[in-house]
C-alpha cells in the first residue's frame, strides 16, 4: 500500500534561500557559495538525524551591495524559500527580519548586529552564530582596548557594516570614537590614518 503513495507523501521539500552579495563583493565572490550550499544540502539530505523526513534544497539569491537596492530586492523574495539564510548586509537586517515575520518564514543571519533582535519583536529571527560584536567586545575587554575606531572599505555594504558594528559596540558599553571609510585611491589609507590620529583617545 505504501508503494502506491505519491512522492509528496514521503517527504516535503524545504527550500532555503541563501542571500548574499555573491557577485558584487570581491570577498564574498570567493566564497564559492553554490558549491558550499550543494555540499551542505547533500550532507543534510543523507543524514536521517538532520533531515527528519524533509528533503532540503536551496536557492542562491544575489544581494546588491547597495543597502537600499538590496532591501528592495529582498522585499520581492517571499516565494523563493521556506526560510532565509542571510542577508549578509547588516544595514537592512532588521527590515528583512520584519518582512519575514510578516511572511511567517524563518530568517537566520550571522550579519545582524542589533543585540535586541533576540527579543519578541522578531519572532522568526534566529542567530546561527553568537553575536559577532559581543565576541569582539570580549576580546577588546580582555586586552583593555577601551577606545577604538573602525575603518571600512569604500562600499555601501561595508560602510553600513561599520556603522552597525559601532552602534552595537556602543550599546554594549564600548566607546567607539570614529568610523572611517578608506577610499580606494592612493591617498585613501593615509587619509584614514590621519582621521584616526586626529580622533580623541583612539588606541
């Protein structure tokens, strides 16, 4: 009798939408996301302790390096997956979590730096790793580096990351003196260093 059941009765496909700047950012483009996702899904689907009767699949979604464009794109992704891994840009992470709350879909992001996201306003949000700013805060506190500055690349996503990291560290009690964008031209590093040196008490 079981052999005549349709394929759908044997297991439900659970699709994960993996969102990241896979084509616009040089660092993320080297991550081989398609290969990594394929290997991960293969291992999950072969492990009965992990798959629990589901068949896992994925959709790779390219995220724009501009925060506003990335958010506009994310707002169109409701039907792309049962859950979302990402975004990689913390600049619109809270907005993405609110969208997935409205869609009643899970969202796991390592890049969300808002410490308050673990509370009730974002019920479908889950942090797959410890809050990175809290880990960094522990390291800085261990070495007693109380006054820090943050230098970011000249890119909307990395600038947003720098400002979100600064806000997160300040919320934890660390006085971040300055967030500097290092421009790409020859004088960029020199100008960034000059700004850091002119900022009061940056160690």
